[in-house]
């Protein structure tokens, strides 16, 4: 990807491209519906809301004293023989990882799916250093082969058809693979098995870091997380500093939340709890383990009105229920995080210059708030970001002028009456003449909708007799 | 609200009071795509052999967490003409690990509410329960814990070493058009033999 879609195009432009793909608009709602249905099924007879509240409380308590939790985590990691590195931004994180690879004479790297590594654009940097990098999550592998980007936090190729996956894998195989998801998976399994066995370094993210025990927790279904942290000589985990949780007891609350909200499973097939390199007498495992703690804009949110976005555990549930995401998919958001959480994180991490318009891409229906496993008030945060954008003067002048005129007209009863009277009359005449589509921006809205013709007299000006 | 003693009301990963742990374990494991059977000490070796035969496995690795039962199982499998190795002896040999058809492991614990088995780096190793297409796990019924909360309380005392892992059923993916496929990087078949007794006898 040579140019940054965020700065070279608008959300509307990107959305139009995505909306033109019929498969996307069918597949994304179908796949996300399954995830939401399974979540409800798994929690039937249980108090999901109560558990969310426990989760929220754990996250809020941790964020209230994040530095303390991080200090405990760091001490425990070090005591476990893990090397800890601190990265203030994406460049620093890339540099740490590149240096570790260089110093361990690595040639081949295998990766566990990780949004944090997407966030710091790690792969191109490693490839530029001459390393052979292989993504080992099936979906991420296909994304990598296509030079594409993941379009959902936990279902990276939700936007691709089986035929497209087959085409990609057939290219790698050098022969036509059968049009069967199971056989395609078998092919990828064999290919990736070689990658695991030959790799020098395994790089993962971290779903959680448990402070009291110095444990990195990885939650996966395919088993690639286990393989990447078992076979290679070196394991590097890149962890956003906000992913710390205080205790193992907290993990017994957070695990059902992340797997439930993420995939609708009671628990994923694999949960790995990693507390150091291969120990004395253990038959396998890496010689060295590194944890890179990534700030990249997170600390700056502490103590602000956006602090709660740090509670996010990257489950993707808000994407599944978002009416905007379900139509346009993840790529329309232009960066690594899509959906409601992406519309909040992108401007906060990259600045309003690049992602400032994303909070507009929401109907503010609040479905994201209702499903979020840690109760992040996403739609409040979206509104706050919109407000900030207006205060900063970053909103387009026409939008500001319209809002100001509207505020002026509706803040006095007399003006309100005049405006609705005149406005209603104009709309009535134009609708009758079929001219709605020539009403400028209003016309664009009216296309594809049938406007009811306004009544001859507004309700407001009717007397009791008329009602 | 912080009453975690009532966690089972909220979380499906806990056991309800008076719920039968063994039944729940078997139900959840099956739901996750695995299978299980309960046997007495005298039936253990026969059950393992039958499972491996049904899976068409030939090259088998046994892990250290089988304890004193390991040589006994190994001997029985050798008599039945299986190619048997100790996982710890071949773990560093990538080609040998790749060739394994099945592994037989013990476990540190099993979680009733989720149907999960728990292995440690010290016993089954990081990948002992993961690398082969078929995994047979021997779970002594005394190792069953109720739910995730009980497991996490117990975890520091399990002696798992540098890694503790929960495994629930076979490896799976739904990346391609949300079609569930079993057996990606981990085993395709997971069979749990619940032993009513202890391995070291």
C-alpha cells in the first residue's frame, strides 16, 4: 500500500467503493449476525450485563492507576526472565523489534494476528530489513498474500469470497486448488507448518498482560498463537500499555467477555498464558522472550474525556452491530481500526487532520454501547469528537453555516414558526413538482427516499378545533 | 457491584451450584467438537490404543505428564506395533515433530464449565498437545475444577512452568465465509479419556 488512504481520500469516497461490492454488503451482515446470535446464545440464562459491569469496573480501576499497574507488570515480567522494552510511539516499537531480530541473527519471522502490529505497520519495516515475514492466522495469511488489509478486528477477510481466497492460495500453490473451504485450509496448514518449523522469531500481540504474575495472555482458535510461541527461538509480544489487567482473578471475568463478544464462543480453542522463556527441564519453547510495551498515543488519553476508550479489549463486537460498518466494511475507515471503535481511535491516535471526519460516519444509534463487553460509551465519545471538531473549526464551512442558521431560526418561537411555515410550503410545492432531487445537498438525501408531502398547515399553528 | 462469588450467575464459564462437573465437562467438550469417555484404570491402555487405531495413527509421542503411566502405555503401544517416542526426546527435532500422527498427554487440570483441558510447559510442553493431527488427553477425574475462576485461583500452584494453556476441542477457523473448519494449526481430533483413578498407580 503505497499511499495512505486516510489522507488521500475521504470516507465518502472510500465508502462508495466498498458499497459497490455486492458480496461485501451481503457477507458482512451475514457473518456479523452469526457472531451476535452466538453471543446471545452463549449468554442465555446468564447475566451478560452484570458481567459487562464487572469488566467495566476492572478496566476503569486499572486505568485510574495505569502507571502503577504497568510498574507491577514490568517487575513481574522481569522476574520471569522476560526482557521488557518501552516504546513511546510506532517508530520506537518498530525499532525495538527490528533490533531484537538483528541481534538474534533472525532470517525468518512468523506472526500471530495482532492489531497492535498493524497499528505500527511492522511488516513492511521487517521486510525492508530483509526478513521473511509470514502471517500465520489463515485470514491474515490471505491478507498478506494479497497485499490487502484486514477489514475486521477478529475476522480479517470478512470482505473476501471463498473464490477470491481460492484464487490467492492457488497462485501460491502454482496449481488450481479445489473450491472447498476445508481443502483451502488444509493447503494453508501445510504451508504454514513449514513456516513455523523454520522460523527464528515469533511475533504476537497480547490480549491481556496479567500484572501480578507477569503473564502474557493470547486467545486464539487456530492454534497459531501456540505454534508461534513454541517453535521459534525468540518470542516477541507487542502489547498496548492499556491491555494490562491486575490479577488472574480478573482474567476469569475478562476471558468470557472477550471470547463471548468476539466470536460468541464460551471460550476459544486455545488460551495461552505465557510467563517467560523455556524453563529448566521443559521440552520446548523459546530461548528468550521479549515484551514491547506500546504507548503510541495511549498515555495522552489518560485523564481526558476519552480515557474510557482505553478500556477496549479489541473484540470487534461494536463492528458487528454497527449499521454503518455492516454496509461499508472496515476498509472504508481508511486505517487499521474500523467501525465505531475505529471512528473513535483513529482521530485520537492519528489526529483530527487525518481521521477527523470518521466520527461523522455514525448514526449514533448506540448499538455499540449496548454490546460492548466493557461498556465503553462509544456514542458519547463519537459526539464529543464531533463537538471538538466544530470547536477546532475543522468542520466544513457550509456545515457550520447551516448549523448556525438552524440554531438562529429555531431559538425563537416566532422565527421557528416562520421558518417551518415557509420551509413546509417550499418542500410541498417542490415535492409536488418532483423537484426534490434538485435541492442541492437535501436532494442527495431525498434520492432513494419518498418524502411525505407536508401538511398545508403545520400542526403547530392549528387550533384545538382543527385537531 | 463486585460480588464475584455470584460469578456463575453472570458468566457461562462457571458451574452452577450442585451442577455435575463431569457431565458438564463432557457436554461442553462435545459442543466444542471434541469427544470423551470415562474409563477405570484397567481400561485406560485399551481405550488409548483403540482411539489411535481409529485415527489411523502410527507415529505416536507420549508426554512427561503421563507420569508413571507413560512406560506402561508405551509398552502396550509398542506391542501393538506403533512407533512410540517420548515427546521430550524429539521436541527439538523439527522433522520428527512434523511426522507425528498423534500425541498422548496428561494434563494439569480440566475445567468442567468450559470443557477445557489445561496443560503446562513442564509436562506436555508448549506444543506436545498441539503438533499432531490427533491428540489424546488423559484426565484424572480428580483434576476437574468447576470453572475459570477456580482454575485461576489454582493456577499459581499447578507448576505449569513458563506456559499454561487451556485447550478446548480441536483447532478451528471460520475465516473463509464464516464456514467452520476444524483442524488448522492444532489437532483435528481431540479425545479426552477421563480416568476414574490416578495415573501413577
